[in-house]
């Protein structure tokens, strides 16, 4: 555009602006004089008329709560006899919505009188009939994938999210609600977690949600999935993995996985205390495969362990398993707390970059001759007194009169390998109990871990840890 053309356009704009202003002032004078209109009304109407065409009008949406979520739990009649306690540890009768899908009607005296603390049950659709329609190679896969549609068709008004899981999983519902409240439920979302065992992701897919620990779909996606489930089951009738089939069906709709770190498939074996004591900085939402690992608390069986964990979850789920680190520099001790589960004392000042790696107390899901085994960094158990922690486990929880939550952790066993000589020979062997004081306020948006102060008098068998927000430029080392 030439200079002349620029000048011409500017002149026209100035003329129009002046004319508009004169007309506006005259209109105000006229209406004020005749008492027909208030100038403020006219101005507000003009503002709405000339608003920017690119501005979108947003309507306020109530925050997501537990009533907006439906659970679909897949189980078998045979396993429910011993697995129902896992679900009953977190299920809230008349509050949590959803149901258990059983393969056959319940049998046995313990199931015929259905527990009010369990989810209501439904019987899965006739798998034999579905096999004929789809020509699928695996009845179990067919039942699990088709189960999503069976849950959706019973959905009541107001549902925003569908969560599918297995009957040997423990969910932390408050954290799930807080996470999902951050997303627009009218959009298409597919949430889930990876397997901890790297080869499981390689064998199936790094883009799938491992469903035992929870597959989460926004309701619009779940409805679309249910509408197309039969054609999808025919299309992938050769697949023997329900999770991969579900992923493919969702991918064909045009939606990909959004991973959540707090969903744990627990594709591990044995003692997973090392894994639970060094949780990633994210809200804990689920733990799967309780039948496949050791009880998570010493001297308790699996059922008692699950209820013990849920006992502290009733006080504050936002801090569950969150790792907090502080130091007692006068004795060169490092404290690492996995809130609500365990506390460790190291007889050396350790940086967070080292201490946040889980101790490999567990084994891989399947034997494999060569690493890598896991989707996360680990460190090997050590008999070095400077690297091996004194281990404490959660014992009790209560609220103080000052409005704090205090969790108590007691020593699991004597470490009995001597003191760390290189850091001054300050043994922590005599410490038998740790009290952790934390605020009652939630920490949903976790951009940075909390810090803490350690209070301990030399020779005392008890230590107090007080949580606080980290100071500016505070280095946890």
C-alpha cells in the first residue's frame, strides 16, 4: 500500500470517529433531556454491540464433584470372595456411583447376602452371543471392552466422567475428583497410566492406559466409544489385550492417551515399599494388583494393609505418599517422609536428586535377564550405613487442637549395621518414633514439593517433623 493510500485510509477513519463521537454526544443529550434513557444504559448497550468479534462467551460450569463420576469395576464371582475388601476400603455407600460387573451371579453364603458396603452388581452381557456376532478370539477381552458400553448405557443424568477399573484395585476418589475438576468434561479425554514394567509398554503400547488401575474417559468420549463398540470389536477381533483394544477403539475416534502419573498399575512383584516410599510429585489416584504383591505394611495381611492406608487417606488425600525431605545438620541426618505411608532416616546429608529414586525392594513383573526393567530410575538396596535408611511405617493419625494433622510412624526393624562414620558417627538407631505435623489445607496444584523442619533432642527416641512451604531459593540438600 502506498503512502497516499495509507494517508487516505487514516483520514476516513478519523472522520468516521469524529462523526460517531458527535452523534453519541447528541444522543446522550437528547435522551437525558427527555428522560427516556439513562446514558449508562446506552453506553452499556453500545459496548455489547461493538464488542470484539473474536471474544467467546463462556458459561460458568459447576465444579466437578464425586456425584459426576461413575465407576465400572470388572470382577469375577470367584475372586470377589477375597477381593471385595479392596473395593470396600474406598467405596462410599450412597455416595460413590457405579457398579461391579460380575461374570456370573454371586454364589456362596458370603455373597448371596450382598454387602451394603460393596458396589451394587450387574451381570455382564452374554459373552457367547457377542462372540458369534464379533468372531472375537478371546472371550475375556470381549467382556472387558464391551463392559464399558454396559456401564455407559446405565449412566444417570449429570455424569461427566466414566472410570473403569478392576476388583483388585484401590482408588483414592478425592484425588480423582480434584484432578478431573481441572479439565473440561465436555471435551474428549482419555486418561490412564503406563505399566511400571518397561517391557509391558513395549509389548502392548506406550500409548495405552493399563486398565486395571483405571481407564478414565470424559462422558462425551465414553458415549461415542459405546456407540461404536461392536464395530470396533469386530475390527480388532484378533487382539488378545483388552487395554490395547480399548486404546485402538479410542484412537479410531481421534483421541489419544493423556497419561497421569498417579495411576499405578503396579506391574511389580514382592515388597513394593521402596516404590511407595518415593512417589512422584503428583496426586495418588490408584494402586492395582494387590493380589500380586506382598502386604504393604509389616505384620499386616493385604486386607488390613489396605484399610490401614485408607485410614489416613480420610484425613488428607492430597499429600498421600508425597515425598518431603528435611535435614538435621547438627547430626548429619536426612529425613524422607512418604506422607501416610513411611518415613526414612539417613545418617548423611543427602540431596533430593539422589534420595527421590526408589530403592529396588521389589522385583520386575516378569523375569528378564537384562535391564532396563522399569519406567523409572531406581537404586539398589545398600548395606552401607551412610546409604541404608532406618525405616518407619505409618501407625496412627489424628488432628491436633491447633488444627494440624499429625501422623505417627514407628520403626519397622532395627537396622543393625552400625553408624555412618564418614558423617560423624551419629547413629539414629535409638529413634523409634517420628511425628509428622502437616496443615489441613489441600495441595492440589503441586508445582513444588513441601519442605519441613526437624525437631529432635539428642538422645530422645522421638523426632518431630513440621511441614511448611519451601522458602524462595531454598535448596533441599
